C-alpha cells in the first residue's frame, strides 16, 4: 500500500529476475544477449516509456556496425540502409565553404552505414520478441524502489491523473516491478539514472557530465541532389568560434537527407538559441543548394553525452547497473554512441548472467561489468579520446592545438586529465555581453519556427496530466533569472516549452509541456538547476518514425 496526497493506493506487485529500463540499443542488446545466455527469456522484463519501441529514438546517424555484428555473429543483422560512400569535412564561413583536403581520423566513416535509429531499434525489438521476451511499451519508470541501500526495482507511472494529480475516472495506478537486478538503459540524462547517480554519489571523482544538443530534420529532396551514402560534416558557421559543435548532412535512399546541427551545451551566451542556429545553418549556400525544392518530413532534438571516459560514473550499486548513454558511453570526437551502447549492453548481460548463476547481486559482484568494460575495445576507443571534448573548453582554435597534441600522445595532450565544469556554470550574465545573436525570420519553406517543427516531430502528450517539467521556484524565473540571464529557457528549448509572459504583476513563466520532445536540455542548462525533467504518462512524447 502506498500513499499520495492522502490517497491509499493498492498497487500490483510484479516480480522478475532482471528488469531493464529502456528499450533503446543498449537495453535491447542486453536483453537479447541475456535471453540467449539464460535460455529463459521469461526471466527478463523490459519496460519502455515510448508508445512503441523506437518511438523516442533519435540520432544522426552513422553506425559503426562492430558491436551489432558481435550481437548477431551469424550475420543476421538488419538491412543497414546505406553504406557510406562519398565523404567530406567542410569549414563553413557565412558565405562559403572550404573542404578539408583530408578527413580527420575521427570523422572517417568508410565501412559504416547511414541508418535510421528508429528502424534499427524496432528491428532489434522484433528479434527480442522472437526469442520469447516482451517489451512493455507505454510504461514509464517513475521511482526507484530500494531496500536499505539495495535497489529492488522501480515503480511505474500512474495513468489517468489530471493536471492537479487527482485521479480521473480512467485512473490506473502504476505497478511496483521488483527485480533481483535492475539495469538502467534510459538514454541520455535518464531521470532515474540521474537519481541513482546522485543518491549513491556514483560520479564522485569523475569529471562532471557535459552534453551537446543535436537538432535534426529529415528532408525529401529532388532526385539526384545528393547520392545515397554521402556523409558530410561541417564546422564553423553558424556557431561562433568559442562554441563547440558542427553540422551533418547524410544522403539516404529515396532522395532523403538527414541533416542537423550539434551545439555544445557549455556555451557562454545565455541568449544562444540552438534551434535558431540550425535555421541559420540551412540558409548557408552549401546546405541551401541541397534542400531547395525539397520538403521537410520530420523534426527532432536530443541531448548527447559528451564528457567522455573521465565523466563515466561508477556503473554498479547493490542491485543495479548503468549502461549506454545513461552512463555516458559516447565517443565525443566521432559523435558516435550507438555501437558503444550495444557493446555495453552485451558486457552488462555477461555480468548479469554471472550474478544470476551466483545468486549474488551485490555491487562487488556486479563490478565485473566495469572490469569487462575496461578490458574491452570500449575502453580502448574512449581512452584515445578521453580529453577530446575538454579540448574545446576555450574555443575552436585552441582546440585544434590540443587535439593535435592529443592525437600524437594517444589521447593525453598537455596533461593526462583535462578537467571540465558543468555547462550551466559557464553561462555569463547578460550585462557582461554585447548584442544578442542574430535571429532568423522563418519562411515556412526552408526555415521554420519551433511550433511548426514540433508538429513534424509527431509529439503527443495527454493534455490533462500532471506537468512532467518540474520548476522548483518560478519566482526565480521572474526575478533573478530574468535580470541575470534573460531567461535562457526560452532560447535553449528547441520545442517552445518555456515562455515568459508579461502580466500586470510582471513577468510569469508559462509552460507548454505538451510540446516537449524529451531532449532534456532544460534539465541540463538551467542556470539555477531548478528544472527537473521527469517522465510523462507512459506513451507520451515524440514519434520519431524513420529518424
């Protein structure tokens, strides 16, 4: 029996051996391998907040197939869409571009594939179901369950509450899913992973987690405009020299183009607007030539973990493991994490199987996962770029010096470990800054406003449900934040969730949570850290079909 606002709620209790939270590439790879190892798929429960597997999956994406081939050694791998053919890296100025004569090693992609992460995850989910396991979609994990210091599972979301959290006629209480082992594969800035890291101080001694935001559109362009398998990366315009990031343009089949802009979430000007910068990017002559005469099909945005090896927290506590993006496994120079998510899922499955055989789910036993990671190619790859994102702390030009030195010293650079700070701490007060960045007036053909883009993300939330964006003190928004930082939430959010309204009593924060595309930027970049992203009612959110 549990209580909420004076209610007595009877909750169903479900028991399982292994609970995997999140049906992305890490969680599904872990479940598939564990089902094979145990030959008992019914002992594994996977829950996913999206309305279907892959619904919330978003990436560029160029896939390194290495770990996928380890997962399916018989060669039964999905149709990987398009092998990489033509490649190029360009430096953009406002009016032109310069092609680098040689692709930097991290951006060489021959042997890789341009893919839809949404389709890849749906295919992996079909493989898991073919083994006899099941993914419970539309089921959000809301609370950690624990007994003493041991994680014992999660509580899933209540359905059918109104905006004031009162049960409606269709109310269904969430269940308590109790597990001998819980594996958190929630993706970047997972809400329960964040709680787990904080509660057990798993990040003690690590660099702070740092992030970037990827804003993406999928286009259909006139035939022949770009060859399938073309992979272009860009640096420079429209990002200022002291801002980490760059763009991508990938040619897909059927005259489709994946393009987007990655902006480091450690910039200094609180008025910087990632969505606006992406609209500027599309107006660059090089990009415009590809897109003109085409039409936008889909839109999305997602945070990317950029901290690298030194920001990965401890991976095990009694009863639980962290894998994939939830733990920060991503190569910040290659901008690739799918292959690392799959591989950490495989390594976690081996550790979980060992724990099941021993009947021991202590942190000491589960620490075999860390040892497996450290003796694998995951560590080898990430060690070579362990200071990669930190090299950009002082801007692009110093980064070129640091990156060159790091490549010559196996990732070390001037010192073995470059320190960093959380992105929100780098924001400067607006009274210390000059003119705001220029803004694009959307034309509705090549450039779009946020609300239009949100429509193309197929985002849907039940309107009459509790807000899943929790602002601890809205008075700070109207007073301190307005004066000191100019309310950066209205700029960094790529989905028009946050608006500052003028009222007779002064400024007031207006929330539009139904617009949220689950990118987590607000949770990351709020300068006072008073915004907390939690999962909405299960099934709500974007629908990234084909993305």
